[in-house]
């Protein structure tokens, strides 16, 4: 699996978790397999957990449409 294929799969699951079908690849600020490896999210950022892929993704809070 290439990196581009992996990022596409991460993006597709992030769209579902964030309930935002318009989420773009450039909206993903950071992703990691472990929450400890990620930087602490800055003000205005949130971390999503993608349960199928077991990956954490950092996006801007305004892109997260869960309520």
C-alpha cells in the first residue's frame, strides 16, 4: 500500500467519523497510529479516532460537524 492510498483510506474514514463529506486531504493536519506520538492539538483543532483503521487524525474544529 502506497502512502497516497493510505491517506485516501484515512480521509474516507475521517469523512464518516467527522460527519463531513466535504473534508479534504489538506484539511487533515496530522495523523498517527498512536495518540502519544501526536502533538497536542492547538486551539481550534480536534483529534478524531478512526476505529476501523485504528488511527488518530487531527483536523480543525470547524471541519468537525459532529454535535
